[in-house]
């Protein structure tokens, strides 16, 4: 699997804007395999298809080393039906709501650091529930900041973390909270440098396997 951030996305459509290779020229709509040009319709299609793909995934259904390639595998599994670049690291810098994510060129190196630290912590095995949830919250936030893909980061991250939890003897049930709370907690941590809210969220979704 190619995870090089500098390689252009494989998009089989004519002449996208080189500065905005993921959207139809002159629009904010992501280029997609259905050629849907309405953002609202595309959002519904993405949600429906990714939810179906996600339901087919079990926490241990995609083996890997909890590195960038592993995260890419989850993203591809979820979005392969909609985007030609599913599972490929973004090639452009991105921000949302005043929140700058990691520059695209830095994604592989930063994820290598995250992976090495996870290895040093034995992928969070052997921890009590509260300690596990708190450590997972820190990694959740760091991977959120990497924002490896042009779109679909949160969904891929949840599945990645569920797999990580399974290897540590825990189960994540994200249905236990409103998912918007996770995004809000990440944004609060970004702007206020506090991690308590996100740790509370992860404690609420973590259960013994």
C-alpha cells in the first residue's frame, strides 16, 4: 500500500485544479466515483456506504502493526466505494474551523513517531480500564491532529482505535456517546490545551472485552 504523502492522488477525472486536486473545479464537492456534484447528496451517500462497510468490520478484521499503513487499510475499507484516493495519505495541507492540521509532508514521519511510542507502551496492553482510556485519549488526539486523509478521518480513527483496544483486552462502543462530543473535545483540547474532556469521552466508550 502506498502511503507516500508527496505522491498525487490517483483520481481518474479530467484536469482537476492542481492546487485543489480532491474537488471538482470551482466547487467544494469532493471528486467521487459516482460523479455526484451535490455536496449534500454526497454526504448522505458517504455516510450510508461507509456505515455499511464499517458494520462489516470487526475490531480484529484488519490485521496490522498500528502504523500508518494500518490506518490507511481501515480508511480504504470504509471509503473504497466512493473515493479513488481511499486509503491514500492526503497530498494537500488542510484546516477546519480555524484548526490547522499537520502539514501533508509531515504525516508519515509524525505517524512513525506515534507508532514507535505505541510500541514502547506495548500497544497499551496490561493497563487498567481508566488508565487505558486515558492513554488512548492521548493517542486519539494525536492521530486526529495528523488528519492523514482529505476526508473520512474520524471514522477511520474510530475503527483504528477499536482494533487497538481489542488487542489490549477492551471494547470501544462509540454508540455510547454522541460522536459530536468527540469532535468538540478534540477541538477544545486544540484551542485550550486541556485533555480532560476527551479523556472523559474515551472513558465512557471503553468496556472490558
